[in-house]
């Protein structure tokens, strides 16, 4: 067995991917300190990431056995709109109002939304274990909300607004996952992820160009440009590739479990870099959210790189 094939390398890749996705909210909050808006930060992230996803898409096409049909390209556009444009935009808007830790916990609940949507639209049965996991997960989310609301009672409106925007982001991402589950076998996971993200990048840049001159995107303070580059590389491109490689080596089940580190890492990074308060109530809520998602995720299922990592936005 070579070093490249050793399972330990797969685990390190899975953990590094989880860290990268968890770091995103902290980077966004740091960029907000320079007075930029959500549209600018998101456009920088997607602008820097676009060449890499175009390259991944080209590589996926070289390995593909057949070309995509017009209908499949249309599906990829819709999935990109939902999963990486709509979800990311709502997430970045919400992060202006709530802590990075609360944002990650809300997004981490996306598997519960997938299950509920599957029951509503596909007729999937909700058993007792699933219902119990829903109760545990949302009890933890309630504790996290109580913590943030208690930090500054005068900002309750912001917490509810930001929490609502991020929850809408989780809904959009869950719809994306529901859609990918129906077409991933025909399109392929690598192709789907690369082209859906490419469409999202183009949509974000197009939105920015409508709102203001596109060249002004690169006329930001140097720290904002560096943070945008870090979001693209550390919290977007690298985690997608790392988790994809980890899945190839370990399988989707172990890698999806590594994603449970995400909320904890974001809480710790937020406390360290953003001076966000860390209290027992928040940690207990985080533990319940993770426990609920783990209970729900016991049944193995095929997942893409972004799904396993719990990216969501």
C-alpha cells in the first residue's frame, strides 16, 4: 500500500475539508468589518473560484462516457441556482446579523429538511427514530437561539432576521440535494458538482455586474481581496476536492461523520478570531444538533462531496 492509498490520508483529507467549510462563516464575518456588502464578498469568492470549477468541469467531461443533453444542462443550471447561488447569497446576507456559530448550526440541520421534503414530495415514511432525531436536532437549535438572543436582548430582531435568512439558505440547499438525488446517477457526481457550481459563479458575478460596474469588484481594500481569495480556496475549492478524494478512499459514510466537526470548529474559530462568546447553553445546543443529525444519518446513502461535508452555502 502506497502513501497515497493509505486510509489515514483519506481521514486527514476529510478533516481538512470539514475545517475548510467551517472556516467560511468566520472569513465572511471578518470581511464585513471592512464595510463591504454580501454581494461584494460573494462575488469575490465566486470570481476567484470560477477558474478552478471550470477546470474541474473540463476534467469531468474528459472522463465522461456521454455528452450532456440540453435538458441536463438546464437541470444543472437550476441546481446551481438553488444550491450555490441562492443558498450562498441567503447565507451571506444572514451572517451580517448572527454569529458564525449559530449560522453553522442552522446550516448543519439541512439533512432534517431533506428528510422532511422527501416525506412531503416523494412519499418517504417518517419512522420513530427519524421523528426522535428531528426533536433532538431542533431542541439543540432552540438552545443555540436562546443563547444568541440572551447575549443582547436589544438585537433580538437581528437574530431572528439573520436566523431566518440562514434557515432559508438551508432550505434552498436541501432542495438542491433533493434534486441532485434524482439526477446524479445520470449526470455523475463530479460533473454535477463542477457545472452546478460554475453556473452559480456566473450568476453571482452577473448579479454584481447588474448592481455596479464589474471592474469595481477588484477595487476593494487589500484585506477584503485576501479574504475573498481565502474563501474561494480554503473554504470552497479545496474542501470540495478534499472531501471528494476522502470519499473515494473511505466511502461516504465515514466522511459524512467527519462533517460533525463542523459546528464545533466554527464555534471555536468564532470565539478565537471574532471574540464571539462561548457558553454552556451554546455548546449543549451544538451537541444536540450534532446528535440529531447523526441519528438521522445512520442509514448509508450516496452523497456528493458537498453533501458529505455539509457545505450548505
